């Protein structure tokens, strides 16, 4: 007998999709800003968007998606204030209300901290403590953005992304990573946090220390995580492994660049550390985990499809071209690589929607 979703279930799912849509709008605004930053045609021409690009993409888009998944894990209504406020903050900032948008992002990040603290009370584990620290980095970045330029806050935003994903990987793969995975994660989290504070106080030394810790985290994940073994598998497991390996490679490149150059604003290295860390690592991790985590958020399957490789490979090819273009004077090569990465992210959104819409539940087919 075919069962329809209850009236209570439908609104819950629709609200989660609405929160995800807020992050999606922030993504589109952030990609539009990316095109403006590299000096090519963009659908919307706006003078304020380029300066807000970093916060919109990191907290408005990534922050919303991550907070939504954590709110779903907590399963308490107030927890959705975190993704809702983060998504709204990204959109308000994209509309040109920079100060108000930053305030909303800070409030959303504070709600995010409270979500993690509630999860900590439920399970007071070192793994959750690292996730609390990651949300504190997001809050610190949003709050400091009210008084400091974004260029000074890149390591703070990077710490949010790196700690979040490292903790996620340790949680998903702790059986295969061994007993020392959690102590190593806690040690790296403490070191990265100290390096972040050092960067705010002494940028020259702190940014290099940050790069060193980031590179060590990348090497740890490359050595102990599962993708080197899973890459020999088929289907989703191989796709997941390829995305993880690409991400860890770019995380290492970003850390090494920070360590060797300091990644100072106004230099090619600054563009390299930002986009290898946030794009090559952060977005690749989203692509890797989407078929695994998004079903719990959407309430619908996001089945793996072979065409997921198209945006994944385009993302990393475009990033490689962009990094090469950084050292060729940020001219046409740099612009081409940047446009490819933007198109790759749009293609991934389209591919994900196609996979959800075209999926047919075999149980429903039988009951019909």
C-alpha cells in the first residue's frame, strides 16, 4: 500500500529545502561577485558585491549548508535559526546592506555555536568540541568583519572550513582512521586556533604558522583517511574518493603557499591560498559529501550519477588553470580558469537537482 507523507512531515521537509534555498541564493550572489572580481561579464553588475564575496560564499553559502545539516542532527526547532539567519545574512549582504548583512551573519554564527553546544551536552566528546571551535571561528570572522577588512580575516574563515571538514572526516571514518585520529584532530585544532590568533596579532608570523598547521592537517588526512583505498572501488565510493583526494591536495598546496610566502593581500599568493583552500578543498568536500549528507537534509535521496564527475573535474581543472594564471600576471589565463570554476559549481547544482528529480524509488514503483 502506498503511503503519503504525513502533514507533519511535509512542512518539515519544505522548511529545510527553503533554508537550503537561502544558501543557494548566496551561492549565486557569490559566484556573480567572483566574475566581477576577475573582470569578466556577470549577470548583475554591482560595485558592492566584489568586496562581500568572501563572507557571502563562506558563511552565507557554506555556513548555511553546514549549519542546516547540524540543525537536522539536533532535531530541535530553534536550531534552524542558525542556517536561516546565515542564509539571510548572505542575501542581505549581497543586496548591498553590508553592515546589516555582517550583523546577521554574526548572529547566525552565534546560533550555530549554540547548536554545537547543545550537541556537546548530548554527547560531550572531543570530536564535538572541535566542531564547537569551528563555529566559534565562523562567529569570530563575522563579528570582526564589522571592524576589520576581509583580507585580514582569511585565516579565521579558513579555520572554520578546515576544522569543520576535518572533524566531519574524523567522524565519518574514525573506524578506519584508528584510535589516534581523535587525539590528532584535537591537537591540530588547538594548533590551528593558536595560529589563527597569532595571525590576528602578528600577521607575518601567524599566517606562516597557519600554513604549516594546514599543510600538516592535509598530510594527515592524505595518510590516514580512506580515499587512497576507496579510489579502487566503483560508483559512489570511487567518486567520493576522487573528490576527497583532490581536496586534500589543494589543502596541502594552500598550506604550503601560506607557509612559504605568507599569502599577503595584493600578491598572487593571496589568490592562491584563498582559492586552493576554499574552492579546491572546501567546495570539493561539499561535492564529495553531497550524496551522503544531503538526503538527511532534503528528506529525499540524492543518488550518485556518473555525470557528477563533470563538475568535479571541471572544478579542479579550472582551479589549476587559475593558479597557473596567478603566476602569469592574472591575465586571460587566470580569467579563463576562474570562469571554469564558476561554471563547474553551477553544473554541480544542476546535476544534483537532476539526480533528485529523476530518481525513482523502486519501493514506490512496486506499490504502484
